[in-house]
């Protein structure tokens, strides 16, 4: 059976289990009991906390990194943005946002996914892309997880924007998950780890992932898409990691 069919079966089973045994309606972030409703999957204090984690207006227009007033943006000047036109994201990556992303990663049936997709669509002021392309998982990891979470985000964003999804990237090298890799090794871990389909040629592509940490995964994907002839590559993620200076 193909990996996608496995994932579909698993999600159907989760859906049926959810109908038969409705879960306690707890806040997706802190686990506090709450009134169940699709529109209100967070308790008031977590919803407030997440809204506080919106990217500040002072973030760099192009890459969303923190910038000091009057100074050029160091991240834009780094090679990590060399193949990327612009980045879009609703949130900074903080504990509440991490919990929300964790909630949808480990249970794609809960309300965290639509909430994150809504926030990503709101953070996307332009729609002039030919397609949305998720950051891929290696086939081995896809078999372990059953589903590529970046694909779920891409599909959610596609439903909200009308931009079609095209899986143009493949992960050709099996490395440690980026989350287990320290910052110095992230870049070498993903260098040349992706290849892009010829269909990328001439396209304006919106690359989608859950979090931009160091930026090296997005960079490696954008490089592969550009090498395949993409006209432009922009990035849309749920959250951007702000490093302490
Ligand atoms: Zn809460
Ligand atoms: Zn910048």
C-alpha cells in the first residue's frame, strides 16, 4: 500500500474514533478544559498569549527577522536569503506557538491545523504565485510519520487562497531531523538534500514549511527550485525563530 493511502486510512480511523469517543475539549496549548467548539480551541489566556506572539511591525519587511532601527538587515544580507524573494509568517516561534504546532503535528485531526492555516493565509498579503510547494520529507521519514505536515499546511493554505499545491521537491538525502541538529550542523545536514522537478521551470513558487529555524532548509529548497528554473521562490511558515542577541 502506498504511503499516502496509509496516511489517509489512519486519518479516517482517527476521524471515526473521534466520533465514537469524543475527546475531552481541552485547550490545545495548555490542556485546560474548555467549552468545545471548532472556533475556540484555545483557552482565553493561551489565545491572548498567541496573539502577543505575532511578528512585530518592526520585523524586516522582506525576511521577517528582527532589525535594529536604521541598520541593514543581517539575515537578508546572509546567503540564506539569496534564493528567496520574500518570507511570510504570522508568528514568532515561542512556547505557545510551539505547542500549537506540536498539537497538529501529532494529531492532524484537531483544530490546530485550521487555526494555523488561517493565520498563514492572513499573513500572506500577495497571492501572485503559480503554486504552493511543501518542504518534503524523505520517503523513509514519510513512512514513519505517515504524513508530511508541510503538505497539510500547503493544502490548508491552498484551500484559503486558491493557489494550487504542486509537490515539486524531493528530499534525496536522509539526514537527522533538523529539530535534533544543532545550528552549526543544520546547514550541512540539508545542503544538496533536495532536488526539484522540471515543472518548477518558469514558476513563481511559494515554499511552505512549519517553522523557519536557521533558514537553512528553506535555503536548500529554494536553491533546488531555482536551479530547476523557478522564476521566483518565496517562503511561508507558521512561525519564525527569533534568536536572542
Ligand atoms: Zn490554554
Ligand atoms: Zn531581512
